C-alpha cells in the first residue's frame, strides 16, 4: 500500500492506495488504521483500495469545519470526488461504517455496493454500547478482541503510561483521533442514521464478529431489519476488530458476491 | 487583597470504604449514597457557614457549579447565590460560576446573573467557567472537541445581550435567537466584573487578558504546584503588554487555622484526609475526555488535576502540608505561608477553602474566625500600589434595601 495525500475542500487528507480492479473506499473506525494494515493489503489483492485517514488521524490535519454528521458525510464524498472515483464500493468499520452508511443514504445512486463491518450508527436502549471515551487504554482489549491477550499485545495497550514524554505523545494522538471521532460518536454514537437507512439502494453486506463486545451482534440484526435486502455474515471467534482477527474471512465474505 | 470564603459543599457522609467500593466520586457515583433528608441539614448548615463568613469581614462569599459530584452539591450555583443575596447585606457574591456552554439558550445566564445583581444591589461577581470535563462532557453531554467553540459563542451572546440596548438577532452556530432583549438587566453597567476559572489552557490566558477578566486557578494541589501555571499566565500578560495588577489573578487554597500548629493537625487532619483521599477519588477515564483540552495545551504539558500520575492515594497530613496542598497551623504559620502564596503567585484574589471535606460547623467556624481576625488583616496591604484597582471587583449601589423591609401591616390601607 502506498501512503499519499490529496487536497479536499477544507484540509489535506492522507490515504492508503493499492491494488487493482473495482474501486473500493474504506473508512476506518475510531482507532484508526494501525491494526488494519494487513487487512488493507489483503483487500488490495481483490480491489483497487483507497483508505483515507479522517482529519485528526495520522497526518490528516484536524478540521474545525467538520462538526456534525452531515459534515462528515459530505467530507467522505469530497474525498471520493478528489480521488476521481465513480460508483465505488463503500466499506467501513465501526465509525467508518456509520460514515459509509450515511454516504450511501445521502447519495444512493452513487454507490455500487455497501459493506458495513461491525458498524456504529444505531443505538439500542437494551444494549448500550460501552463508552469508548471514558475507557482507559488498558481496558480497551476486552471490548475489541475475541482473543484479548493477543489483541492487547498487538495494540500495545499494556504500555507504561508513566513515562511523561511517551504519555504526551499518546495523549496528543488520543485527543486528535477521539476528539474528531467524538463529534459523531460522543456521548451516544447515534446521529439519526436509523431514520435515513431507508434511502440506501446499494446492495449491502453486513459483516460482524460473533463475540463483538463493543457493538454487539444484536446491532447487526438491527441494521438488517432496517435494510431488508442486506446479507449478514457472522464470523466466529472474532470480536469488534474482526478485520484484524479474521482478516481472510472478512476479505472472502466481502469478495464472495 | 480580596478574600473570598468558599465552600465546595461536599457530601459529608461518604462511607469509610468509599474508595474501595466505588470507582468515582463524580459522574457515576452511587446515587444511593445521597440521602435527601440528611441533605436538608447539610445544605442549611452550608448556607449558615457562608453567611457567618460574611459577618467576619470576608470580601466575598462564593458558590460554584458541579454535577453528579460527591464533593460538590451545587449543580445550580445561582440558587445558592439567590439564597445568599437575601440573607446578606454587604458582602460580594462570587459565582464562579455558571458554565455558560451548558445553558440552552445561554442568555439564561445573562438573565439570572442580572437578577442576582438586581436582588443584591450590585454585589455580583460573575464567573464563566468552561467547566470540567466531568461536568461538561460526561454529565452534560457536550461534545468535547466542540465545547470551547460553543463556550466562545455563548460568551459572545451574553456580552452582546448585556451591552446592546436594542433587541437584536443572534445567528450563532449553536444558538439562534430572533429577539435578544434581556429583561431584567444588571445594576452594574455594562455588566458585573467577570472571573474565569482556568486549568492552564493558554487560550484561557489570552481570553482573560483580551477582555480584562480576572483569571482564577482553582486547584486542590496548593500554591507550590501552581507556580508554574501562574507564571505562564504572568508571562503571557507581560508579552501582551497588559498591566500586571495582581487583581488579574485569583487562586484557591485550602486553609485551616487553629491556636497552634499541633492543634490544627489534631482538629483538621481527619477532614482534610476525607477530602483528599475520598472526595478526590475520580475515575481517571472521566478526567479529560479526548478533545476537551486543546492539542496546544496538552503539548504544554497541562493535564487534568483530577488524574495525577501518582494519584491522590493516601496523602498524609505531612504530605499535604509540605506539598502546600493545605495551608494549616497557627495564625502566624498560616500568615507566613499565605504571604508566600500571595507574593509568589502574585494574586490579588484568594478563594479561601475553609470548609474541608466532612468538617463539622463548629470547627469550620473556629478556623474561619481565627483567619478573619488574626490572619486576614495582616495580609490586606500586600499590594498597596494596586489598592485602587477596582476593575475586577463589584461596585454595589450606595443605598441598598434590606430584606424584610415591608411596612407595618395597617388595619386599613
């Protein structure tokens, strides 16, 4: 994958690009793309993949003009336009799924397929999604992974936060990333997507890890009941970071149709 | 020098095993620990103590705003100030303050502060905090990265509402109003003096300097640790070519006075311990929602005081005294340390936290009286050259009415 930068209406945006074939634009979750490099690579064997980093992530500049869901949705389309792509497959994980779904709802004729992986965007009172914003780094693995220990190791969640220099780098990164994510996820990750899902016309695939404890599988059912033509693939022994834990199975499910 | 008597209004009945059984004193504190019937006495005692301080010559008595917080029983500081306005005559009322980004629409604050100013005869000093992350983000749901923009807009709206004398339309991003025309208006024109509590954000330094507001650092970790932060403020004041009047800054300090140093420890150590080791037990995940603090501020190394790296665990009386968290001892000991504080930080306003933790009323009165009689008078004139700087203090009406001044009931009118 190659890391590049394009200018959008507000800020320059960094993105990964690689592979050949049908264009697929992938929107990452609140944690960014650090754990998904392998997934992007595998995906690039089947598609021409573009994976933009949202403003605040990586070298993509923070963007004060992005405040609410509509801003994020239009920013998604701004990126697609800047890349010069027509009728892409839109795929997104978690927060990225929420953005991709909104994009498909606002411009239903411009999306060839929609893939929502462990997507955020809905809220069920009986199944409250854990509060990501008050969760300490060392507590995250239990929500994100089927195999907590392996996940914790991969994300370096057990890092010592007592070294002030390291802590500062960590806090700045966290403030940039989750600060941006908070605009559409805080304090409840619901900005009314449910009321707009009916507009989605693209063929939709839902992919979920069976042991997702952040956005549990009951949310897959909720998406499916609002998108009656969507197909659901549940993946065993995978948590919220299903793209990391079961990379091959996600890519196969995605490319099976 | 101006001295404000302050009480955070802690809940005094947190159990001994509070730390072990609860993850936080704030945000998700166990609501079963609050006993409404007991609170009747707690609230009324706290009011009495504030009113008592007013009789001893403190310049102001203060209230502040916290939500879902075991050491702060004032979700609405204006309700407290309203009660105090009626029960006191000369003392200034310092509301530090109303979190203006939390009111919808924010002109509610312009209205309520105007009411307080009118009721009290111009005794109001108004505070506009951004609010802690616990209050603003986790309890009141404001989006962290947008909190400061919303705050700035609320401030602009309130200021225009106080300054402009014709109805105007306000087309804000967070508040849209077709007819802004507040009624009543404050006695102090164009508005009461404004104090801004800050936690070290550079943006807040500039905001205070630009608007001639007093910058207050409300810390629990004492004056020794505050030096760096206030030094940053004074450097900024100098860099912006503003005057260096000490009234541009305020500082909150926990103070306990007794006849001797040993007596102070004996009397107050348990209550100080209750506050530092029980009331400040805040879950670190709530201390600083990502996006609440600006990147610039984090890069300067300014972090939340509620999630200290070493924790507040098991601070002893000795730790707290030596660390300067608490100034306690005989009147002479306290005077010396207060002088160090005032000169060292160059602050003209001191918020005296004289009720601490679960301190009973009689001990608090004893300490308060000693401070007022034996310490305060000897600290009054530390900055004689700035004695005439009244920009940051209220200007009450000369002739004010007293509460309870109805005429005698006549048989016929």
